[in-house]
């Protein structure tokens, strides 16, 4: 199991809160961004069915994504993501219980053009390049949150 389970006993029932699981990964060499767009389209449908929400920032080198949902669904989806051929070297950056979803408007939102949004990228981290593994947890979440407010599914 990827995230520690938090159970509250409420009148004899188990209640599983939402978890947030951000991860980073490296894109496979020479990854066409069109393949990432296709993956996002499929993920939107699948995430909606699984009651998972989240947001992805990616370019031809790096992926940064945060998944939100019940622990079991997020764990199951992450196991599938590990098998995705578009990226490798996945690292869970944090897994925490959350009271309210950060990306509630998205079954799968994405920003895939970091150059177009350089001003946002420059707010987070030490350089102007999108390199999510070098960001702190607060910077990663801030970057994803700010991108999610652009209100465009794929940019």
C-alpha cells in the first residue's frame, strides 16, 4: 500500500478520507507531447469513473502529477501509472490525508506547454526551467494549483 490508511469509526462504519498523492517522473526519451495529450484524454474518462481527481504538468522531459481520491482508488490507479510506458523513475513525493480536494474541478487537468507559461514556472523553484524533482512539496503543490486555475484542460 502506498498511503497509510486513516480510518475513523463513525457509528460502526469505517470512513476513508481523501488522500493526495503527488509524484514526479521522467519522460521517456523523445516523447512526443501528442502522446501525453492522448493519455490525458483517456485518463479523464477513467478518473471520472473511479472518482479520482488530479492535475498533471508535463513537458518532453518531466511529469508532475497529483492524484486525489479515496486511498484504495488512488493506490490502485498509481499501480497502473507505474506501468505506463510514457515515463519512468516515478517518485512519490508525499502522500497525505486531505480534508478538501485541491483539484475538484478536474477529473484530469493538464498543462503541457511549460514555455507558454514560463511566468508561472519561474515563480517556483530556483530556475526558470520546469524540473519538478527539484521543487519542495509546497512549491510542487503551488505550481500545480496555479496551473489548475488557468481553467483549461490542456494548454
